[in-house]
C-alpha cells in the first residue's frame, strides 16, 4: 500500500490521469498544512491539491485512523464517500465536485478542485453574503434527499442503499457528538468564564432540554428516510454568488429528511449570534448581515419543501401520487423537526471547548461570551416552541424574541 505525500503523488497520478500533463511547473500542496480558510483543515484524512497550468484536482486518502490522532476509523469510509459523490454527481452535478477515479487498494480517490470558490464559513465571518446561498443549499438537499428516498426508489433499491451506507462507526460519532457528548469533549468552554460554564451546564442538563435532545437522537437513529450528507456545515461548502459545491461526504448514511437542514442551520444561528456582538464597519451593515442570515434560514425551509414536493409531483412512485394530505404532512413534519435539529447541532458546538471560527472571530472574551450565550438562548427557545410553529415565520420570530430578551437582560436594549 502506498502512503501519499507531496513527493510521490505526481508519479502516482500519471497513469491514473493520463490526459493530464504533469510537468515541472506542477504544484502540490497538502491541505491542512496551510490556511484552513482557503481549502479546509484535512482533519480526518490526507488531502492534497495538485495543480498544473490547465488542470487542478483534489486527491484524498483515508487510513485506518484520523490524520491528527490515533482514533480508529475504517479506511473503507473513503470508498463510501466516493460512491455517494458519484451518486450525487448524477443527481445534481452543479452542486458537487466531479469525481475522477477511485483506487480501492490504497483507499484513494480524486475529484474536481473547487477552490475557485470560497469556503462559506470564513466568508460569512467576514460578513460576506452570497447571492442565493440558501436557495442553492435547499435545492441541493431537496434533490439528493428525494432521489435517494423510497418516494422515488424501488423498495429493494432503497434498502440496498441503506445497507451499503450503514457506516456504523461514523454514525456513532454523530449520534453521540450532536446529542450527548459535545463532540466527545464532555466539557464546556472554560475560557468564557465560570459563570458561562455553569449556565451551559444548567441548560444542557435541564431535564426538559435533555429529554428533547434524546428524542431527536432517537429520531436521527431510527428514521432512515434518505441518504443525508451527515456533516453539512459551512466549512464543507465552497460558495460564490449563485454557485455552490458541497464536499466531505464521508458521514453519509440514511437519516431524517430534516437533519441536514437543521445541522446547517445550527451554523447559521452561530453566525447570527456572533454578528450581534462582533465588530462591523457600521450598524447598518450589521443589520443587513443579520437580515441575510434570517432570510437564509427561512429560505432553506421554503425552497426545500417546494423543491421536494416538485420532485415528488414529477417523479414519485405511482402509489404516492395525489395522496390527499401527504405533502402537507411532510411540510409540517419538516417545520417541526428542522428547528429541533438546529438547536441540537448548535448546542453541541456552541457549548464545548473546541475552536469555533464563527465565535472565535470575536477577540473580546466578554463579547464572545455574550454571543455564545445568546446562541444557547436561541437554542432553548426554538427547541421547545417548535411544536407550536404554524409557518416558518414563527421560527424566525422566536430567534428575534430570544435576541431581544437577552439584549434587554444585559442592558443593551
């Protein structure tokens, strides 16, 4: 088995990409050794960017452990990631990198380099707003969810996908990290002070909040409705105005329709709370950015359910067509579960001690503490009130209510 590095990768690629001319000007860079803002962190795998004057690709190798630790992970996850990349490239090629080849012996695959776009997270923390970001995310999700669901696939084919993408070890990471263990750290961010730690603990272990998390965990484990991305956050998206490319699909398995939206929206809640307290050139620009985040949260839902129902009208199996109330029930279920998964995903990252760029951009510790605390207050509000939502605007109003309540509490309103 070959272990790729910057010295041997060109010779490795030559016979596998014979149409590409790799000459002395070819550049090779290992992702994770430079800026994560530019191309990601290469945290789990060995990832390389190889560029000639006319061609650029990403090469990814998985070993039987994480790149930055000895934690065991099956190298076969790489094959599953390539498989789902091929599936999604047939469903919506405009939203995913083009796959080039897979090498089963060495657990390596190559795909299109999308770095002409920018990683969404780090642009959002600079207050940059992408045209149609919410619409593109929702269209990607609606298509990849519908066409891997039993609404479209024959039952045997759907069960085959469920089995093929079982991924028990990777599933367990998400099942525990989001709903139980704060991504395995079991500790709250002490840098924000003892008062914050006590507040975060009080929220996390409040019986009613803990009950909701475990209900969502059970739903996540039990409701295998489609192939979800599983790790859809803003660092796994290359974005531009009206462009989107989604990457890092190794956590794909069957899950609830609403999970990916909620997981992504947890990042957007973090952006909203951060924008309330981080520096802006002007208050008008702060207001515009926060309105943009709320618009994106609203659009994720409205575009998703519209696109999903359109796919259903055009492509669902005959016995699902024209069933009275079926699509209305689908919309109501998404509206209830989307904010729940949002709250769980944001809670698990906002509370813990891992670096989080959405908040870390705030240098003043007191202001950062306010941002994270507001974020958790929003989680609490939407977690319980989601059962009362009649429209997506009720979700948005609850975010604004939690913000006003907290700003009044700290004397800024």
